[in-house]
């Protein structure tokens, strides 16, 4: 598993604003989308393309066409990353996975799944918080059942514990994140982190 930390200064400045507890939900949503645009561009560097021949107004030349791509946000928080992906890749097929962590065990349960065909496709899994790694690992299991060519997880903040769990369960999955934080607190929240992404995104 390759883990790439986006060290672009703009990404780090945007993450600082997300971490700031005084950032209100409307601004949080805007910044989450901007950061997701950067993450998405970086995370799709290696997606497959097909060579095509086209004609410019002057002469024929070689170009590239995108292979079909699938994006799957994990509800709820991953929804804050989806618009960035659909703006960059308007042809993307979108699936949804609903996963919620149990408050006592921190283990995820799957309450919704609606996935498009995944066979031989590149799947972008969208979940801003990689904490214990339980949700991401469960989501990858659900995606792998569909036979994708490759899975890339786009995360905003990752904990070392989550990276280790995902690496053990799904070594072929690649991760793009903006920060690897210190670890988890007693409630399995990432520290310093940014709090509950879903609550801050949706004002709950
Ligand atoms: C959050 C977050 C991730 C998950 C990460 O979701 O959006 O999906 O926790 O934690 P993990 O790595 O320990 O599994 P949550 O369960 O709070 O649901 P929500 O997005 O609906 O609030
Ligand atoms: N989910 C969140 O939204 N934040 C955390 O820190 C951990 C899980």
C-alpha cells in the first residue's frame, strides 16, 4: 500500500482552516470541497487513459481519453468530497456506502450500499477521516467484491492506527491524505484532528 501525503502549501492552509473549531459549516463545506479538488487531482495521477487520434484545426495529433472511473463516498462525511470529483470527472459513475461507527466498540456497520458495476474499473473511495480504519476497511471489502482494477482512498486526515489496519486488510489499496496525525483519543477520534467531520459538514 502506498500512502501519499499531499504537502502542497495550499492543501496545508486549507486543512488548517478545517481544523479550526471556529470555522462554521458553510465555510467548512466550501473548504472541504477545495481541498478535495487538490486531493482528487493528485490521487488520479496514475489513472488509466486510452490513446486517441484527433484533429486540431491544423493537423492530426495524438491525445488521451479517460477510462471509466467510479467514485464512492462513505456516508455521511464522504459526501463533502463528492462534488469535487464530479466536477473534475463529469462522466464518473457514483456509488454510495453508508457506514456508521458504533459508539462503544468503534466498529462500523453497513446500513446502505448502492454500487455501480466495478469490474476492471478504478474506484475512488471518499472518506475524509481514516481513524481506526474500520470504516475504510469495510468499504474496501464491499468494493473488492465487485472486482475493481484498483482502489484509491482519498482522505483528509489519517491516523497511524487506521493506516496500519487498512494496510493489513487491503495491502493493494493506495491512500492519499493531507495529514497523518498523532493518533487516536479514548473515543477513537483523531488527534489533533478536526473533530467530527460529518457534524461539522452538516451542522449537526
Ligand atoms: C466517521 C468518518 C469515517 C469514520 C472513520 O464516520 O466519516 O467514515 O468515522 O472512523 P474509523 O476509521 O474509526 O472507522 P461516522 O461513523 O462518524 O459516521 P458519519 O459520517 O455519518 O458521522
Ligand atoms: N470520525 C470523525 O469524523 N472524526 C474523527 O476524528 C474520527 C472519526
